[in-house]
């Protein structure tokens, strides 16, 4: 999905939620979940799926009309340093974009 397609989906009320996945040492991946359940990845630049910085990503999402995102971190710091895995899944953090 390209940013202009996200803008149109937001405008027509087709977006259920936007999820930002923080991936260890490589950037952020954006998943757009439609109200009908379909999932699309928001592309950065020339169809690259990873965004290099959160500030740039938040600014782009605001320009597309997105007002809040769910920030998810698939790996916790504890897992990275070798502590036991969390028993419950991380519910994420809701971020307001403006």
C-alpha cells in the first residue's frame, strides 16, 4: 500500500486500525488493518516495507489522516538479553498523532 492509498482509505472510512511494529535494529513496519479484516503493509519509498525512523513515519501518517496508531514491539528487551519470555502478549501502546 502506498501513502496516497492510505489517505484514500482513511478518507472513505475503510481503515480499522494502523499498527506500527518496532523491529529490532532495522526500523518500523506499518500494518494497515481494514474494517473488513484485510491487512496491508504501508510502503516506504520505492516499495520498501521498513521505515527507518519513527519521527518520519509519524509525520507521514499524520499527512495521510491517521490520528492514532498501535505501537507493537514483538520482542521485549528481556527476550533480547536472554531473560524468560513474557507469559502474556504485549497489548501495545496507543499513540495519538495529533
